[in-house]
């Protein structure tokens, strides 16, 4: 699913795929881009959990960005704002052709909670066709990650 034409190179060989923007790896890439645009905050050491300028790009992981966002790091919050915006567009597009009552999210990046979910829901509402407004919600899945595939397959059989 291409989100941004001619965007980031994806491991599938195409460019601009949703995965390159909203996966754990995409979150890290977005954080690195934000940090290059805005510069790492000089006072990061004064704030517990923030990612300081001494941390190299290679040392940044999605868990680190999530923890930094939860601690109020402005760069991490901006990264999740962008990721939420893009994911909101993708979810709104999915509703257009599938009309679900609910979209359930899961996986490591979603564990950050509001820093991702607030901008995601805002973007979803902004990009959703009027005829679907109020008819589909976005929720967090409470299923275990390793059980989802088998439960989904079982639901199709029954």
C-alpha cells in the first residue's frame, strides 16, 4: 500500500509504502528526520527519558522513541504526530473500500498510547469520507500478538 508516492524506499522495492512510515523502523526514521530538521534539544540531559544529541542515529530504536515521547521529548512527540497523521490517512482510506465498524491496532509502536493515538484519530476523522463519519472507530487490540493470526484464521473457517 503506497502512502506517499516517490517516498522512502521500502524493502519490497517500491517507494513510499505505508510500512516505511508507520512501522517501528519507520518511526525511527521519522524521529531521525525530525531531529535533523529541528536539532536535538541542548537541554535533553535535564529531562529524564529524552534522547540527547550524544545518541547517534544507529543507537535509536522505536522503543527509545516511544519512551522519549512518553517522557515529553518534543522531537519524539513530533515524530509520533507525523506517524499518527500518516496512519490516520491509511485507516481512512481502508474504511472507504471496506466499511468496517472498528479498526483494531496492535504491535509495539501502538504501546506508546496517546502520543500516537491522538494524532492518528484526528487525522482519521479529517480524512474519512463524510458518509463514514461516526460509523467506524479505532481501538487498541487486547489480543496477544502471537495469537492474532490463528484467531483470525479460525474466525474465517467458522
